[in-house]
């Protein structure tokens, strides 16, 4: 029998063991039964007497037996420094363990100096009652990041067990990640790998750069991105990118490295926006407009194993308005007779 109820504003779990548990130590049993709480938080509950067995406070090492009645006053939800904000979210998927969000361009993932409000985390703490605290109070639920101006699929963990397993999948490089981008210039090869180590730019610490020898500096790490051409235009290329590693700014830096920076990437292409007149020089002044003012990079598809059930899950997010508007303009004004689709 198991029951969670509200008592004086606190959630209380009560369970009676009908069979001898596989994990007999009390602390081990609670860690398995309550994956949303850290072992340290459960240990504090035990030490403070908020966990009882048959009505009596016991030690973490207590050996459970069939018929024991366990009562746990559950810890308070993890503290977060983020202020909850009612920001609309495009939720692609949600269950008890994780959520998948289609992040819009221009949204910072977590609070940081200069970005205390309006972040994805501000929205998450408003929309979800529970989020993983693995990454601390300023980044609840955040498993991986997208740059502010990169749009698309991002994972959110609701409990710590799910978070750790998802993070392990990223570390093992078993997560399938597919990005879409529009770049300057016409890439000559239909597909290829870009292998170039990435580290902090030696003069601009806000940017990344490629390096010949990763062994010279422990902060310079190997990086690999596979790409294939989706469609070519006069002076531009639409590409699909599959990063094999997960370095900061990896796709942006790698595409710039081969001479094809992403359109409107202020850090790596030196152009902050793309206007219709840049694509169509004959554009009447009254029709000229900004097509995009951010790098046209979109996290299109993500495939993972569910951290609890092991079931394979795949999520995709349609391209945002500025990306679609730019593609339409290129197809109208910069099309090539022979195109790959």
C-alpha cells in the first residue's frame, strides 16, 4: 500500500512493505523509491527524524523487513534562484520524468548576469511543479544547452534519476542530434565531415575557435560534425548537420572553419542580419525588410532512449518563421536549376 498526501502543506509518503525488499537498507530503498530526490536530501530527512519505520525514527542503515510501515515527510522542492514567469512554452512531449520543448530563437536557456528574466528556466519553474536539481538552483531541469539565438528541440529533466541517465547518453554520444542551417556560399561537396579541435578564442573569450593540436591545451577538445547539403542557391547553401561531439558553438565554428559561416551569425560571419535586398538586389526600397537578425541554426531533431523505460523516443520541431521566410526568399530569388531536395 502506498499513499502520498498533503499534511500541513507538506507531502507525506506512506508505504507498507508486502514483500521483503531487494534493497534492504532504508537509505538504499528510499533512493530507489524516490528517484526525484538526491541521496543527500533523503539522508537529511532520515537524520532529522522525518522518516519513520513502524512509527519510530531509525538510522539510514536500518534493515527493512516484510510488513514494515515507512512514513516519509518528503523534502521541499529544490530551491531555485529563477523567478517563475508565465512565458508560453511549445511543449512537444511531457511525462513524469522529462519534457521536450521547442525553444524559440532569442530565448536564453538559464539565468545569467544580464539575463535574469525571460529565460527558459524562468518559464520552466512556472510550468512544472518538479524539476531536477542536478545542475543546481539556477539551472533546474537543464540537461543540455542551446545558444540564445539557436531555436529548436531541448530536453528538460524532471527528476534526478532521469537527468543523470539522459546526461550519460549525451556523454556516451548515443543521442542523435540533427540541426538545420543556412550558410553563406555554395558548399561544393554533397556531404563531408568537419574534424577540427575547438577551444576558447585566444583574444575574444566570448567566442570559440578551431585549433590544430588539442594536446597543447586541456581546454581544447576534439570535435567532429557531419554535414550534408539539402539545397543549394546562388551564394547560399541549406545544410543538415549531425554533430558527433557537443562542444560550445560547435556547428557555428565548424561551418565558419570551412569558409561557410551561418547566415546572420554576428560572432562568426560578421553580419548581424540578412535583408531581402541582400538576396534580391533589385528589391524595391519599399519592399525591403529584415529576413532574420540571428544565426539561422535550428535544432530540428533529437532521438534518445527514455531514461526510465528505455523506449526509443524521437522529437522534431518545425523551423521558425524567420528561417522559413529566408528559405522562401532564396527559393524565389536565388534558385539553381539543378537542386538537391
